[in-house]
């Protein structure tokens, strides 16, 4: 029986440069090729490094008689508390393997990470030996003997051990050092025939996309080509992979169970990613009391200024006195009140659907709805910039998740076409929380209907903001998806989430959405506040118009000061790039009495940190001009 080598390479173009995203290879029987190819494409589409624009699947037949069968290297693991310590362990191992200058090898790792393959070095002189300095050398045509009859799921340990075993058995290879470029995987290894496969549990910081691979060669130059031919061409099946080993303890003393805290927090601070809770000394408004002084608030989602509106507070207070502070149970036991049903009817009418259902938060609405709708065997198409609550709902559903490029309906349709006939869902934010742009809803709904998928949008940042009267993107685009999720905690100035859909779907959610079934019902005060806010919004559409005019004024003022600014909603993103610079810019603005959020990884991609300014309907033109001038001065270095 012959085998087939199935290779996957995924990449994307960024700033004119082709950037590697993911790569993998397995050797399997003919019957397993379709499943394996599908698994590898899914891996590429859902990689933490980003969404590729190019995925190559290469299938090559390999004669069984030509396959060399190798026993897997023996395996052990070494613990370390920091990446610095892990690299020191790697140096010691390279020295034991006979490498002349381990320090210099480790220093070359970042340069090795720029190659598509591995760097090859003379183990004594560190002369670079790979024939193609841009490509490097790729170890290919290999697989795990036990997996030839089936596809495979992602397994860093097994894949790395197979590769390390092949390379260690190549002629004249002294050792290999490798650090994965996967941002979510910090374990690396040093391997050789003498050392075995030595896993080092921390060789870089979590979230870092840096990585690299170096092969160390000691032998005659005229035999180098045979070594590279073995690494790149010789078919190899690796047998008897040991279980992932336990960690070798440094001593028999118990570890300090709290050591991770100081170390982890220190790393977060050093990378400019530290967050802290801000306590206000006053209620919501265009200006708030913070740290003992009044500051201009440009970071609130209370877009219409209703959270502190007298009518809203008065209705909440009356409900508190009538119904009490808590509901005392879930909606399906003893917690449901007539107020809940009243608000659901109002929300359904507001979004022009048959029915609605309340959840405790918008986050719980997204997670509850998605996991109720989809499960194993289903497919979900999700915009790459969707909110974390949508992403978490997709993950928890256990459905296949296909990520499409942001607001790229051609990419969505191409991917939907490949899954026609399956049960599934297309889900997107309607206004994206970090960029403020709007989904092309009509096209999304067309694609969903054409290929037989449900359509769903999250109107969290659109309700009360977008559309002539604030009814959301559904009003703006003149069409309606199958499912509309929203929140009461932003423009409606209260707390809670909701879903609007046809009556049958809502009944289904009542019986299947776990975040609804197993949560205590919203307290009456929150429900009454939201009802009051809906009354005001529908009675005073000028609030929406005023918000829109304020956004236009703020953006035009920033542009006049040389700061690129645009928004289709109330969110104005101001891209800074570096995480530390974004944090420092926000600190300088706060010193001037202007509170703007610094948004950085993991809320946005690394290197795209920003100030996220939000505009309110009750901001004065003086407020907005002051904020724009302050932002421009600080960004120019004059703050």
C-alpha cells in the first residue's frame, strides 16, 4: 500500500510582503487524504497569527517500500519559570551536544525565524550552509506511523517529535534547536541522537509570534547535499511515539504555587498590556469625577446620555421599590416578572420581529444563542473582527468555525459556497466595537439566504446610534437578518442583553440557550430603566441626530488638526500602533483631563493598538473641540 504526503502552507500578504501563517504535513493512506486535507485547511483558517489569503494543499504519492521507519527519539521535559531561563537551558543542551558556541546559535534564532524553513549552520564555525538564504531548508515527507489510516488534529508535541526524529537521523546533524512561531505556544526543544528530544516548557513569551529553527551540521562540505536531500526528500515514518512526559523537577521541594503571579504580571506590564479597574466618583455623563477631579469622558458607551437621565432613574427607582432588588430566581422558575415580558414585547416591536428574549448581558446573549443554534457537525462563518462574545460562542458550540476576512463579502461567499448543504450560521457584529465600521448587511443576508444558512448580527453598538431613528443597521440597510442580538447596557443606558427573532426561534432559545436557562433573571430596576430609555429614544429621535452631528464635528475637527479620523457610528478609532505608545498617550491625555481608552492586544491585533474615542449625544461642541485638540497635541508629541 502506498502513502500520500499531504502538506499545507498558509500565508497572507501584508504591506507588500508575503507573511507565513501556518504549515503542517502528515503522511497517510489514500482513504484518509480528504479528511486530513480538510483538517489542515481548518487549521490554517483559524490560526492565532491571523487569517490567510492563500492556502496551498499539496498531495504527493509516496511508495511504501521507499519509506524509512525510525523509532521516535526518547523524550523528556524541562521546567523553567521564564523564557530567559528556558533559553539558558537550551544553551546548556547545545553545549552537551558538542556545539562550539551555543550563545551565538541562540542569538541567531530571530534571524532564523525570518526564513520559511530552517537555518543550517556549521556546528563549529557557525557558517551558514543553507543553499537558499531566503527560503532555508524544510524538513518534509514525514509522518507518524500510527496515524496513516486517518486524518489528524493539531498536536504540537507529536508533529515536532516526528520532525526532530527525522532531522536527528540525517547524516552529520549534530543537533537542532526550535522555537514555535505560534503565538499561543511557548514550548520549544533541543534535539539530537545523543540528547533525545528535550522539551523546554518556556522559550518565549505568550503571544509572541517570534520563532525559528536551526539545524547544526558537522561533516565534509561535499556530503552536505546528501544531508539536505535526506531532510527534504527522504520519506520517513516515525514509530512508537512516547506519551508526553511529565516535567523534570529541579529538586524534590514543592514549587512555589504563587510564583506565576508576580512573573505573569511583570510580563504583562513590560509589554504595555497591563489593565486596571478605574473607579469613577460620579455617575455616567459627558464629564465624570475621577481621581478627585472632573475629567472629560471620551470612553463611554452611554451614547445617548440616558444612563443618568432623570426619567430613566425615576422609573428604575419606582421598580426597585415595587419589585425589590433582585428577582430571586431564573425566568423558568420564580424570577420572571410582568416587566420582563413587557420589555421583550417592546424590543420585538422596536426591531420589527415577532418576539424577543432577555439575557443578563449581551455577552451571555451571544454565547447562549450561538451554542443553542450550532453544535458538532455544523458550520459557523464568523468575521475576523467579531467581538469576543461571538468568538467565545463559536468556540463553545464545538461547530466548525470558518473565519472570513473583515467585511469581505466576496470571501464570505467563496467560503459559504464550499459548505453548501450543511447546517450553519453566518454571524457578524453590525457595528464593530474597535473600528466603528458597519457590516454590509444586505449582502450578508443575501449570501445566507442563497446558501441556506441562518444569519445573525449583534447590534450592541448600533442600537440607538445607527439609522435615521436609531433602530440600528437593520434600519440603515433596509433589511433584516434571521436573528438580531443586542444589549441594554450601551445606548439604552441600563444593563442586560436580548435576542430578537421569529416566535418559533425565541421559543427554541427559551428551551436551549443555557445562559438564559441557568441565570437568575434581570432585576426589575434594570428592566424598567430600559423601558424608559426606549420611550425616550422613540419620542426624541433628535438625540440620534444630535449624536450623528457630534461624530461628524469631532472627526472633521481631528482631520483639520492633521489626525486621520472617520466613523460610521459613535466609535472613532485613532490608530497608534505600538502598545506602549498607546498606553502612554492615554496617560498623557488623562493628565490633561481627557479620558480616552487605550485599546491593545488581545482586544485588537498586535501592532494595531489605538485610542478608542467614543462620542455622546450630550457632548458639547466645546467638549469635542477640547478633546480633538488634546489628542492632536499628544500624538504630535506636544502634550
